[in-house]
C-alpha cells in the first residue's frame, strides 16, 4: 500500500509496484542538522521513492547525553522542511519499531544470544568480544566498487558496562528492520568489513552498500564541519531559502543527471536517481551556487505561491500591518524578476510598506554627481501632478517628454526619482514601482528628498 502510494504521488513509470526495497537514515541526534547528514537522508529518500520502496528513520541515540527533545526537534523539523517524509520511524510508527536504539535493549540482548549459541562471542574483562572469521571481506559498494578488507582482530560488541557498541546495534537494526540498501557517508566505509562480518555471523543477507562521497569545504581541502558557515540546514530555514532549491542543490552533491541539467524538479530527480550514478569523487560545497539556485527558484515561483511564502516573513518584520494581500501581490509582481531570495525582502521592499526608510549612501553619491538632480525632481513633480492616469504607460510617456524637452537622458530623471521613492539605486522596474507606490506617496517622497539634497 505504501509503495503504491509513493508511486501514485510521484507518478513514476519505471517502478516496481510492490517494492521490498528498504532504506534507512540513521542519525545520531547531535542538536544540529548538518548539510552532510541532510544529503545522506535525501539520497536514501530519493532511492526509496525511486523504487517505490520504504524509507525508515531510525534514531541512533545510544549516547543518551545528547538525546534531548530539542536535538530531535531540530532533526525532524529539518527533514520535514526539506520534504523528506519517512514511512516508518518516530512519530509515524511502523512494524519494526521501536525506532529509537535507546528503546531496543531487549532486542540487542536476544541477538547477542544468537551469537553466543553459535560460538561467535566470548567474554573478556567484562566486555563481550565478537570473533572475526579470518576471511577477507569483499564489499561490492554500489559507488566505490570492490573493496577488500581483512578484519584481523576480534572486536568488542558489548562494553563492560553492559552497553552495546555502534557496530553491533547498527547491524542488528539493519537486519531486524529488513534494510536492503545501506546508503551512508564514506566515513563509514572503514566500518563496513566489521558490519559484513556481523551480517554473515547472523546468517543474514548482506545489504547493498553505497558510501557517499565526502562534502568538502567551499574553499580548501577539508571536510565541511558544523563550524563552517552554511553547513547547517537550520541556517537555510532561518534565512528563508526555498526548501526545493536547497534540495535540488543537495542532489547535485555527488549526483548529476546524464544531460548535465542542474535545475530539476524533485519529481524528475526521483525518476532519474540511481545509486550507481553517484560520483565517487568528493563533492565541494559551493555556497554561491546554492544562493544562485535559490534565486532561480524564487524568480520562477508562481506569484500566488510567492505571496504565500513572503507574507509570514514581511509580517514578522512588522511591514504588512494595514496592507491587504492584493497590495502585497502587486508589489511582488513587479519585484519578483529581480529577486535573489526572500531573505533580502524585509530590507529591499521596506519602502513599499513604510515611509521610514534610509537612502542608500552609494546610490545617493552617484545621483548627486550627475547633472542637476534637484531641477529634474522639480520637473517630475510638476509633470506627475498633472497626469490623468498614474500607470506605467502614462509615466513613461511623461518622463520621455521631459527628457526631450530639457535635452537630457531619461536616466537623469529615473535615478534620482528611484532613490527618492525607494531609497535604493536598483530595484523593480521604475514605472511599476511608481504605480504601486501611488501618486500621493511618490509626490511626497520626492518633496522629502528635495529637502535633504
Ligand atoms: N549513526 C550513524 C551516523 O550517524 C549511522 C551510520 C549508518 O548510516 O550506518 O553516522
């Protein structure tokens, strides 16, 4: 049923109807949702949706000190913001729960008993050791290809304080939850031989492995860490990025569609996504490219959708009081084509909603340098006051007529007037700006500006 729902939702044509493919994202809550973790979650989700399989969220919270409600909230909120819905896991349930490792103690004990019965463990100094097989482990990673490794030393699976070790719980849960594909960061590749030993010791099928390339800092060779700017999903939520832009960007960190297209709707990515197409080279996080993508997405949003997303942001900035939705829509209709993101709007659009705005210093300097802006503004005022209609067409005709009459370029009117009306040197189309601000406010602002010249 779930697989069928996933299929309907994304409208695939190439999918198995009742896929047994099961993937999991298995984060340890840290209080941060790192871009690298988000990419891991996303690639698991993409493949689950691509195959019509199941996406499980499992919380690896054996380190109870970090297991706080806030840490979990950051994770759930981040995943939901990105649209990574899970089919089984916390808050959703499912047949293989509980989905918190901290609640699975009895299951781990039962699994330990299996290894005791088959003679694969022994106790030493209070800890429980797993006896390695002595066989070379050949891992056929879907991304890295064939990797061979011999585990030479027996390793601890239960510490002397009775708590199970990561390798053990990770594998037990993958077996118990019937995980078919383990997709995780390359930093775990070195654990995989231990894990494969454990799968075999339990007589369980070894899942497919896919180890994702590292994400490196924007500049420099190091791995992105949570201290790097732009490395946390929270930051993009707070900066009002569009989640679909962030998701699209994250998809390209290690994966790309064959035709090298970059901006793709998620539905298309789900259709095209293959684990085997993931690049094994490390990916560089390019903050500027993400900003660029966010701008593209913002400018491409249907107007109604843009209004809905901008409204809470401008409301929070205290700008919308007394303004109807229709006015906001008119503002966005002219401002959208030059937008770089919603983040900048409380500042850039302030003059549409408030008379209390500053004049941009650099724009002011530029305007004062050229011609006689004061005279031009006086002429504009006169002409604007006489117009029968105050719209793009009539305004443009009036400005052109003035320019001709006084033998100057239209820019000598447009630049000081834009600054007077909006406080800025750049922005939406000039005539649209005047129309939306409206004649009374335009005339008043030109007057105010003349006072400070
Ligand atoms: N809890 C581990 C991590 O966050 C999971 C590793 C895995 O996906 O197998 O790195």
